[in-house]
C-alpha cells in the first residue's frame, strides 16, 4: 500500500511533524516517496528502496536523517551521510553494517541521537561509536543480541550526558552493566528496559537511587518486579510516564505509594495485572491530578466504579484504552473523554 504525496502533505500539516521517529519511519517505509524534507528543512527522510538518481549534496546541512528500507545502503549514500557535518540525529533501519556505522560516527562526531533496529551490531562497534560521539544523549538499541555489560559500561564512561536509553529485548545485559551505567549517567530522563529479562529487581531497585531526573520509565514484561522496587521510585519526583504492564506482582499498595511522591504522572500503563483494583486506580487519581492517559488491557479487577471515580478526579484525562476488561460495562464507558478506545468485546 502506497501513501500518496498529497496525502502525506496533509498528514504533516496535522501536527504530525512531532510524531515519534518510529511512526515516521513506518509511514515512509510504506510510501512511494523517495525523500521528504520536514521540520523547518532540518529533518530529511530518505527512502532507500527507491534507487533514483538524487543530488543529495544539497541536503548536507540537515541535522536529522531517517533512513527507510536501508537494505542496501551504498557507499555513495554513506559518503553523503558522512558529509553532513551538522548531523545530530540519525534513525537507521536494520541493515547498516558495523564498518559503516563506525565510519559514520568517525565523520559525524556531533551526533546526539542514534536509533538502531539491528540485531547484528556488535559490542565493539557500539563502544567505538561511543568513543567517537561523546556528546551522545539518546541511544536506542532495540532487539540487539550482542551488546553486553562491558559495552554498556564503556558507553556510560564515554557518554556521560546520556538522557534516553532504550534496551528493548537486550538479553545479554545484566544488573552489573545497567547499575554501572545509571551511576555514570546522572542525566537520564527516559529508560526503556522492556523484556530485558536479565535486568532483575536488583538493577531496577537502583533506578530510584541514581536517576533523580527520570521522566519516563518502561518496565514492560518485568514479571518478577515487586512493590518494593516500585516504591523506591518515589525519589524520581519528575516521573511523568510509567509502563508496568505484564508486571504481575505489582499491587495497589505499590502504585499508591508511588503516586504519593510522583504526583506529576501523566501516562500509566497497567495492562495484564490482576492485582490492580479499583482502590488502586482511585487513590492514584486522588494524587495524580495531571493524569492524561491510562492503558488497561485485561485488568479483570477494574470495574465501572473505578473508571467513574477516575474521571471525576482527573479532569485532564483524555485518553483511556480498554481491552478485555470483563468487569467494565456500558455504564463505565459513558465517562466523558476526548479519546476513549474500547475493545472490551475482543
């Protein structure tokens, strides 16, 4: 399915220029557009699937590049990237090689953000990149099977200004590497440890001890996580978003204690947790008045009563996602919200 250029222009005019790069990536991956320049001519999105002759030199002043369909990035295209001396943000797909990533980091030392969806990038490569790009602030390493504790520790020593760290499904990283990283990177604001099965409660426990500037935390799938670790997050008073879906040992008490200190919470995901009840939801809503988004997927102990009280307390709540919550009826779904997504009948 192709996205027409006119349709894309309409999308971009609808404030979608500020969408996450992941969404922009998906839009262009399925488009028939070679390239698109947006965000005040600073963000170039280049579709490598369409091998058309293009004078890329005129774009060398961009500071952000998203490459889609980069299955066969050529030396010419890599040279173009290396010539972008103002480049600060790079969003790659899945197929850049280790050698090419090292070459790129050698020439673009001002990189602030690197997003990689590549399971073959090695420990040695990431270490070399961190040595070349010491200003790096955002490092997203999704589904990487090679990064180890040693790599993570060296990254933290080279790039102490890290603000965003994403390690989704990185199985070779343990508490040892993670704890050392958060000790060295005190500016971290966004951490995603979803499905990192070797980072245990011991590592998560230290987040509240070292990450005082933390704003977003994703612990999706941390099935051994308990209230004790969540309660220690109380020191993260700037926390705005937390995802503890599939964390089946978290109870109302853990959430209630967290909400007493983290009153700025705006986005909470509690999916697949049978121990969260109306009592927990209501008491969170009493403390977190700025709550805007709540995701509840298969939370069997949430009822109409909890949702109605939630809507009374959180007047800024505008998004509620409900999926397979068997104790929520039509009465609970009548609460006035801007965006209510009801999939309870699935």
